C-alpha cells in the first residue's frame, strides 16, 4: 500500500479521515451483536460510541480496526472500501483499554514500533518517537520500561504510539476505564487537547455517559447492536430520541400517563397539556410516558395550577444542591434536584409539595419507543 | 506451634515457620535420597582407590571419555532444539484453540505420560528396525532401494528422546503464550506489523521465558537420560549415562563411575546457573508479563 508510509507534510493538523459505514452487521450464530448499523463520521470529528455492555459498541470498533470481519455491510475510510482489509494495512491508530504496551520494549521502542514496521530508519524513528512523547508530555521517559510507569503515564505512551505515524483515524477502546477518577478527568482533557491539536478523526468507545458527553462532538447510543440515537451531546441530553436513550443518559423521571392526542392524564386523573414540541416522534393515543429531568423541576405551592402534587419522602442535602424524593398520588416516584438556596427553609418529610417545570422541559414518549 | 502461628497476621500468607513445616518432608526426602547418596558417591571418587583426583585425571587422559561427554552434550542439544521446533507450533495451536480441539491437543500432549518410557522406546525400536514400518515405507515410496540401518544410531536416539521429552517443552511454552494478553497481538497488528512480525517482535520475545524454561528442562533431562540411548543407540556412540552404568555393572569400578557422575553434575550445575542468569536478565527486561 502506498499510503501506509504517509507523506510528511510537516505541520499538523492533518486532515482527519472521513468514515462511511453502511448496513454493518456482525452475527455470531443467531446472536446479532451488531445489526444494520450505519453512520457517517465527518473528517476531524470526535464520535463516542456509548452503550451498556453487550450493546455492540466494541464489536463496531473491532470491525473499524479490522480485527473482526463484518457479516454484512461496508466500511469506507476516505472513500476506500476497507471492509475486508487486514488491520495492519489500514493505517489506523488505536488505544486499548489496558494500554497494551509491549512489556519487553522501552517506552521509546514502544512508541517507535509502528515506524519500525513502516520501514522508517533508526535515527528518524528515534526523533519522531521523542517528538510524540513530547506531545503527550512524557518528554525524557523514553529509556524507561513500561512497568516503571504509572497507569496514566502508560496510557499516554499508548497514545503516543497510536499517533506517532500520523494516522488520520484514532480508535479508542474504553481507554480510561482502568484509571482512577482524577486521572480519568485529566486524561479526558488531554485527549480533547490532542484531538484539537492534531485534527484527527476519533472514534471513542465508552460505557461512561459523562465521558461521552464531555468529550465527543456527537454521541451514538447503542443497544442490542442497534443505533438508538446519534446526536450532539446537548441534544442527546435535552431531547433523547426514545425512552431507552432518555433513561440511559443522566437521571430521568418517567411518569406513566394517558394521551388523547392533545392532553395527558396522569395516574390519578390530573390533566396536563404539554406544548406541541414535547411529543417526541409519533405518539399514538393511549399509554405514554412523560419524562422530566430532575433538575428541571422546582418546588412550589401545592395549589399552583399545573403543578404536580407529591408527598415528600426524603430530603437529601448535598451542599449546593438538594435532592428531593417524592411520590405522586398514584405512587410513582419523582425526583427533583434543586438549588439548596431556593428551598423553603422548613421542608419536612411527609409534607405535600407542588412540583412544577417549564413546559419545554416536558417530553412525551409513546409506548412503542420503549421497545 | 499452634495453628495460629502457621499464618501471618494477614491470614492469607504463611509464616516463616509455616513454610518450613510444609517443606520439611520434601527437604528430608531430598537430603536422604539425593544429597546423601550424591555426596557419598562423589567422596568415593576422590578417596578410592587412592586419595586425590586420579579418577578425574583418567577421564582427561583418555580422549574416549571426552568424546562421550561431547556426544552427550551434542545429543541433548539436538533433542532440545528438535523438541523446541516441534513444541512451539503445538503450543501456539493450543493457545489459539478452545473447547474440544484444545482438549484433544492437550490429551495428545499428555497421552505419552500414561505409558512408560520403556514402552515408548520399545515402540520406536519396532518402527525403526530393518523390516519395520519406516524402512518398508521408504522402500515403497522409492526413497531407498533396500533396508537401511535406522535402529542403533544417534538419529534413533534423538528421535525417540524428542518424543519422550517434548511434553516438557510444550507445557512451559504454552504457559508463557497463554499469559500474553490478546490485545498485544492486536496492538502490533494495528501498528502495521504483519502476522510474521507480530510473531518475531512480540509473541516470541514474550514467550522466551517459557522457551528457556522448556529448553533447560529438556536439555538437562536429556543429558542424564539412560533407557532410550541404552536401547536405541549403538555401543560405539555411547552417551555418558550408559558409560556410567557400564562402569558400575560390568567393571564394578565405582570410584571411576563416581568421577563421571561428578563431571556430569558439574556440567548440569554450570548450565543451570548460566540459564538462570539469562532468566533473571529476561525478567529485568520484561517485567511481569
């Protein structure tokens, strides 16, 4: 392959790869690990594949890398069909969950390894490895062995090894899950910075929604091998496409209700008229779910019109914010996260309170969306 | 000592006394059945028939003994190398297979242990004899026109000893290969290494501790091997174990046999020390894989 040894154009950012995935499927016997998955990833985009374990996110990454051959579908990288191309010919960078540094090589040899495989000369290799180590802020660590580094440092080395040959696509398979919380946050920023500096396209697999929302331009939510929603972080949080996405990302109050085409009837007969924008997708008459984020609720007088009446069960004070756990008359639990300063001073458990939310915070999902 | 003293306060590790207690029967067996006979034998070599190193001088004086020693080292080396060449692919196959296939390979490796070495050696004698299966097959295929001598050659000894000792090579290599995380191979591939380079740059170097362990085990066992060379080798191509046995049983020359044992022990010790140096060096390089 000609493009394996990439032309050194000098200054980054390189243009990231464009990826088109169409009808991708991976079946293991009767199990459909990935089913009819399609996505277009823009050049330089940071895409997160988010889902619980078994959702197919890792299988998709394995197929992008070339470790798994799809049962059906196509993967185009920059317009070139790579579906059946072996991984060593794809010119992709990859960071693995457990770093996967070669323990018998020094840090510098690890980072220079991809260059060695591409036939780059020894001095040039050393120079570029040192440069890549500088990019991940591990200047001068080249002579050490991986076993002498901390987890965070090892992951930086893995990152340096993945970018040293200036690939246009970087795959990351839950790269931060083995790190502790502080280090993870630091590395999130570090990876964001690198993405920005290098202009490389990144596909990042995670089961941590906070990580996906923080880092990615767009997030793809997967469940049972199927794409549930593909949107920018903010839209994903504020307007989940279906009940699964609504429940998977962040906290969500799910209130069962009846829908007659214009108004909602809650369990004990209260009627509410949500704004037209509140209905997500097409919702038929009958049983629906009213979804409201806990932080969109505010406490008000129980007799306020349109307020939900609820019995306060628990008040969990946590400094700046307070979590209120209450029950609607039909027993449905409802949670509100409110600023502690906005609360009336004497709230007692067992008391009846009113909960109200701005109309645009209401989302109505039909039953079929729960499938 | 109460049971409490057996453990360290953490409850999971043994106290020093506990370790000693566990090892005591084994130490006693070693001292009684190995160290004592070895020391008394070696002392025989420097006290009989006269005090001094006369017996060792005899080994040096007659080039025949040096030749036997060299042949023994060479044969053991051949056996170890052949075992390695045969065992590595088997270990690779074991690591990358699962379920019934893995069980089948494992059974093939362990099956020889269910029959005695004598039976396996005798089987080779049957195969290699003048009108045995191998000679007949070679004539049938037209490779040879008449039966050739296969039995009672160094080749027969190497082949049969490789067969007997190969499991000791497979198991440590298998252990080392199995400890290499799957992601290492993937990481090497995505870095641009083809399958062959994944092997030479990552898999083999990381399997080296297992290779060295298997190699030393097979080599040292082959050095002192008796039955197979005695049954399948020629008297002209004698190995040291056969020589020692001859000195003991035919010439009843215990002091000289003891000196030969001393030389063999010296070689085994030196080689073990050399290998363990390499081992430690390797551990320093690789950390824990």
